[in-house]
């Protein structure tokens, strides 16, 4: 675990965020693998630049979008099967 008060190198921070975003690495696994606290990683993810969405918000919206697509697909199939019967 990184010692309290030590600054994490930008390259390491970028690598962790990249793996979270693109490789599906969990925050808990990243914290263990890199010796950084979960709290620190969540702070990085929660930081927003003006006009952008945090990674946490992005992932929440992506999950919600996927769920809505699934729901639309299910409804479309039900309607299609009802039209064929009726």
C-alpha cells in the first residue's frame, strides 16, 4: 500500500484509470494491484473537468443505456410476436 502523503506518479494514475476504463479492472483489484487506496482511486474517478463527465458517471450512464437497449429489444420482440399471431 502506498504510504500516506506520498504522491502517485501521473503515469501510474493514468495507467490505473486506463485499465479501469478500457480493461474492466475493478477499483478493488486496481487498489490491491497498485497499492493505492480505493478512496484515492474513487477521488480520481470523481474528479470532473469543466464540461466533461467523470468516469464513474460515464460508467453509470453506459450501464443504464445498455439496460434500456435490452428493454427496448425485449419489447420489440414481444410486439413482433403479437403482430404475427393477431
